[in-house]
C-alpha cells in the first residue's frame, strides 16, 4: 500500500489529453478538469483531427496549451510530447486522460491522499453513464488482479481504499514525474494500442507498484463502441507485446507465443476465417524483420532513464 500523506503540498499537475476527432466528448472532458477541487493545467496534443476539435479548443479554452501535430503520431508519441513538457516545467504529476473520459470533482484530492510520488495511481473506471464498471477495467484490472471478491461486496467499489493491481488501462493514470524520470515515455514501436501494456510491464520490471484508488471515479464513454476485429494489426500488436516484455526470458516468450498461436487457431475456427491464421504468420515475419529494434528496445527499457524522451 502506498504511504499516505497530508495533501498540503499543492503539487503541480498537468493533464495530458490526446485528441483525434474528439468533438463528441472534448467539452465534457475538459470541463471536468476545470471543476476539479485540485487545480490542474491542461496540455492537448491533437493528432491531426479532421473535425472541429482544434477550433473548438482554441475558441472555448484559449488558455490551454495546444500542440497541433501535422500527422497522427499515435497515442504514445503524443503523450511523450507532454511528458517532455512536464519534466521541463517541473510538474509533479501528469494525469493521462482519454478524450472520451472525464473525472469526478474530488478524484484528484482523494488520489493524492494516497500518493507517495513513486506509484502509478488510477481511480475506479466506470462506463459513461456511471452505473457500472467499464468492461475493460472489470476484465483486465479487477478480475486479473484477483479482486473479484470486491464485486460481491460493492459492484462499483464505493468504499474508499487502495488496491494493488497488475494492470489498468491508460484512460486515466495519475503518473508522478518521478516515475517518468525512471521509466521514460511510451515505446515508439507501438503506434496505437498496446503502448500502455508495454509501459506497465516496464513498471513491474523496475518494481514500481500500480494501485487503484476506490471511492473515486473516472468515466469512460466507450460502452457502445464495437469490439476491434481480429485483424493483422491486432495480432501483430499482441506478438510485439510478448517480445518487448522485459520481464520474460526468450524461452518464456516462445512458450507464450505458441499459446497465442493456439488461441489464434481457436479464433479462426470459431469465426470460420482462415485469414486470421495468415495474419499470424505475416505478423510473425514482421516481428523477425524487426528483431534488432526489439532487442535494442529491451536493452533500453531495462535502464533507469528518461527512455524514448
């Protein structure tokens, strides 16, 4: 459990929001930060939106720092721009917040009560309506971390407390800049999706704990979004995650890859789609082609340094 401390230090917090065609959510997202009981500055990196996101931010929130990327550089590299800014301007924390997410008023004040500046913290992730746990949070945070008993006691975890978890997606992370100085930024091998999983594996390697703070919430409005199909990019990303995991030996990686192949076979049979098997072997070939970069990545991420920044 992180060491609690009185929240009287007035920490400098910078919110990092990566936008891409964000008009459905951006007003709600930003205004939730303005309504926070803890003051927070905002840095938006726009990944070349084709809707009115940039004009809307400029006209309604002129004091927000806005970086307009000339192309879509992906979630990880966009956040790395904010990480560099945070370090240069001596911020204590970066709050990663998805464009389709927003926070409760007291979220930061409660979370800071539990922060020792050396742990990754996240609130309870609810759906956009706030009446159930976000499905990804339920499956990948609560269940994988063995906290299923909490669902029996309290379906949306209203009781305040701190729980150590294996993973939590980056829709809402309170990330101390102390950790950024040790871990660095997101790995550029990941363009979109998977970069937060890679980051979490690096936290585990460097023995930096991950905690969920119950009793306070972020809301993630994605429950009606269709599930991503089993396409080439999804398969490649999963294999890449295996090979970049610095907690796994070469033997372990090959064993996990074999189990993944069996899962691919099962999916192909279930969906009656042999293209999925072709995607697997094409992805494996690309991984082999990219072997030097992956090897260098593993070497880099074992170092305590501001990697990828």
